[in-house]
């Protein structure tokens, strides 16, 4: 495992990567940041899952992401699986690193 920016890369293989992020924006994964995450995930063919504790959400589902209840300081795991998994995770990492522009 190594650290890059605000996330910890947990595992990596040719078509699967996952990293842990801590939400640093003021109100966590509320509607606007979740919508940005959905929009970003939709650009890729990789299957992207966001997990908080024992809850998992499809990154293409706004309601699923909101149901995670991820507030400021929450740690979430993002897993991308597919041919463009690395690119997908890099784009999502940029959202977290930029605190979803908030």
C-alpha cells in the first residue's frame, strides 16, 4: 500500500484498483458531490463501487451513494474493475483531492 495525495491505494491489478479516501469537504457526500461522482463514474466502462463500513453503493447511482450517509471525515473505499479502472480511479481521486470543489 502506498499513499498518493489524500488516498491510500489498497490494491492494484491490471483491471482492478481500489483506494481509501477520507471526505474532507464540509458536508460530506451530499447531493452535489454525489452527483459529481455519478457523472464522473458514467464516463468509464469500469464497474465502480463505493463502500462505507458495511454499506456498498454503485457509483452510478445517486440514491445509492446518498444512502451511505458519508459525512465529513468519513472514510470510504472506492473500487474500480474493468479495462479503464485505473483511469476511473484517477478521475475519482481528483474529486476527493479537490474536496468536490467545495
